[in-house]
C-alpha cells in the first residue's frame, strides 16, 4: 500500500455504495478521499473499502464542513504532497455551504482537475439516491444493476422470538444498523457465515402475524448450520413478495414453504 506522500491521483466523494458511477472515478486514481457523514448508507464507513482495491482515506464531514473552498484544497495538498491529479464527479461540491464546485477547484490549485460526466445505465443516472429509492421500492434487481454488484448488508446475530424453529422454519435474526434497508418483505438472498456464502430466503419488516416487532431474519436453505453468533452478511438477489399478515401460523408456514421453493428457483437461475 503506498504511503500518502506517494499518492499522485485521488478521487473525492462520498462513494456511498461504490456503484458504477463511482467506478468511473475510481478507475482513474491511486486513492479515494471519502467524505464520511455517519448517516443512512448503502455501504457505511470503512466497509466501502471492501469493494475497492484502491487506498481509502476518510475525511469526516463534521471536521471539514466549516472549511472554505480554499482551505479544503490546501488541506488536500498538505495531506498528499505528491498530488498531481484530482478526480471529481460533475456534481461535486465542497467547502462551507457547498460554496465550491468542480470548475472552481481548477482556479484554486495548479493540480490537474479531471471532471467525470454523469454515468447512466440506459436512460437512468447512476446515483446513490436513485439506488436507495429502488431499494425502498423493493426493486432489488434494478438497484443491483446500478451498483454493478449484489446489494450487501451486515448485521449482528441476536436472539429471535424462538417461534421460527418451533412452529415455522429456523431463522437467524440480525440487528442491522446504518444500512439503507429494502422494502418490507421477503427476498431471495445469500447469507455469509464465517466466510461461506449460503443460499437463503430472508424477511425484513414488522412481524404483523405475530408480535408486530421489526425484524431482519434469514433462513438457510437445505442445510443445518447449528448455532450462529457474531456478524454475518446478506446479499439481496431478488424480491419475492411484500410483507403481509396471515390469519394463522399454519397459513404463514405454508407461505414460507412456498417462498423457499420460489427462492430456490430464483437463486438457481441467477447462477446461470
């Protein structure tokens, strides 16, 4: 990994999600300067570094938001003494009250400023805001297309109701923080446990048939996995159905078994 004083080309942005639009910047540089805000994310904090091989340097928004555009550029030049090129997106703003933009940056430094145009997929702009909207609408396949990968969240295993194993199907319950969660419903997923990705069907939303509490839970298909603890990850492959209330646990169980069969077909076709 190069030291900061060896880095010549940087790209600046939030890089939330590391989607196809971000890749257009990332491909041009040695390192990313990531503006961290601690709010709802496609990919929070340091976990963005898991989706790129480039060096990731973090500037917390609260630490830089009061800087003038001039002071922000001076900070970059001080932190990266070998800097030659700064790559930004067409809509990049910086400095207090977003007073600076990509064109202004050219007047504040003698470094080369490369401005990357908007990236589109078909007629759709590739933007984190649009991906989040697709997720909230349950349009997982479309969100995954703009990401250029399968949407991924992580959570810590927590105790569940105890009802699944007894009356329905066994599930792993997760406490998920910071991520933008998709529309309440059932999804074909893959679950990563101790580095192994396993086919699964997952539910997130309010348990309206039982205790009405909010849950994120996943059922591993066709194998016993025993007790699971710590952090695990979920990849959302496809949307099956919205959350709904059932008249009885028997009706819910019948639907879950149907969901499992549909999931097997969706996951099988996604691997072709």
